[in-house]
C-alpha cells in the first residue's frame, strides 16, 4: 500500500496557498521518522518540483497561527552544532485529533501533481470518503484564486474542468459524468495512477504532466514509514521512483562540480499527452539534463492548457526539426526555436496563419502593414533630412556651470 498522509480539511479549504498542500504532505511524511523532518528547504523543493522561495513561503505560512483560529500546522526547531555552525531545522506537523476532518493524500501524489491539482485531488478525496457530491462551483470555492486582483474569488467552472481533466488524464481520478445526485458527476479517487506515464525512452514510469516524476538519487531521507515497507522483492515494483532531487547534502554549501555525485536515478517521466507531442524529436531528448526536460514538459503543458491542440505542437516540432540544418544545443533549441509559438497574440495564430482554417491571420497582416508604414515614414524623414543637409541631430554646446553649484548635482 502506498504511504498516505492525512491533511487537515482546514488546510485544504482554508487560506493557505496551493503550494502549502504539497509542502505539508511531504513534511508530514518525513516527520514520521523518530528524528522528525530534517529535510532542508532546497531538498523539499527538489522533491516537489517547486522553487526554494515557494517552499519557504509555504513553510512560513504553515508555521504561522491561522488568522481565524490561531492554530499553526507546522512547528520548526533550530539546531546548532557545538562549534556554532547552523544545522538543518527539525519540523513536525501538528498532531490532529481523531475527530478532526481531513483528507488522505498519497505522498506520491504530492510529487506527481501540481499544487493546484493536488488541492483538487485532496478535496475530491475528502468528498468521496464522506459521500458528498461536489459540483464544479463547489470545487471552484476550494480552488479559488490565492493571489493577484482576483484573490479570494472562486475559480470559474471552465478552469476547474481543466484541472479535473488533467487529473483524469494522469489516472489519479475517474469521472462518471451525470451519474450522481441530481445529475452531478461521480468521482473515484485512486491512491496510485491507474495507468503509467511514458518515459522519454518510451518505457513505463510514474509521474505527472507538468510537475510529474521528480528526479531520484540515493539520499537518506525516507518518505515511507517502516510500517509501509513491503517485502524486498516487491519494493522495486511498488516504488519504481523515490522521486528525490537533491544530489548533495541538504543545505550544505555548493560543492565544486568535480566533487558532486553524478545523477544515477531513473529518467524523468512524462505524461502520455506530453510524450505524444515530443515523439518527433525523441532523438534529441537523450542526454538532456532532467531539469531541461521538466521545463520543456511544463511549456508544452502551458500551451496545451491555453487551448493549443497536441497535434499542432507535434507538427510544429516535426516541421522545425526537419527544416533545421544543425542543432548544436538540443535543449536550448527545444525550449526556444523548437516549441515557442510564432505569430500574434491570438492563440489560434500559428506563424501568421489561423491553425484551424489555414487562412492568413488578419492581426498579423495589420501588424505587418503598420510596421511597413513606420519604415516608410522613417525613410521619408531620413530623405528629407538629407535634402536639407542635416547629417546629425543638432545639439546645443554645453554651457558653463552656474556659480556656487557643485559639479555632481
């Protein structure tokens, strides 16, 4: 059985940011050890695929008393060596009572899903366990905007539907549409994905879409409790990935490259829809740094999320790859000239043509006409100045400094 963490419902539906959910899950899992969670911020960020500053903000929020009930979810204790040198803090989660409501979340989901997807997963986990039939509007109240001008407002149904579709595509939930109370959807939540993702080498693996499949290395920070350890023969099957990023001692100074341990874990895994887009350039993926593949998967996921079709991205990569003579840096080419959409601000515009119809884009045509007109005006002005004998803009000669005024003012 996969290790699971009980996340208090107040964390799932409360004022906490999306990133606080995976950080809480990982700290809770690691704090089950007798010594507590000794993982540093950089190590936690590597596990979850989050930036160091994002993890720091999430931990700060979890350690502060909540404004509505004055309860802090995480405690942190600083330690110092005898010589005065700092040591990684020990963190523990608040011990919740058995009567407190909460959602059971697999630790693997915190690594495989984006923070917002994980929040939706946790909400569905609680709802299905308690027999609630949620609507898109109900989920929108949980997945509300956490920052910006719309902070505090519910997420619109279209955005909620896209998040649920992502969870369904990754195999973490299944949806029986209109099969529930008063025509509401019925959701089934799984402790593990129902279908494996494909790795860059075409092999089966685990991992999500944009944030799926963290890197792995041989670290001493266990994420499974001793009670969840299966027999040795089954260990490699059940936990194909430890999904750990840190390659150096946690929060220690950066070591020179020659002293760093080389990455020896499994390949970063990609969701099937991401892999289908990248299949024409499969030969370029081997040898790429894992973080480059991660950034590429995120960019593809972002473009798919804004409405571009997978076949469109696939054909774009295939055409540009075939029409490029030499690619000296595959990673830079894939993240730049290879995948970036060319055209105007219209999502449907693909290099000056509307993708669905193939006709010329009117916005691009107007932009080209405006640019041509500006070049024409600039040329006419330059010709007029040449006729008047103006070869350089006229400038006044610098005058003397006023008396009594310091020269640096």
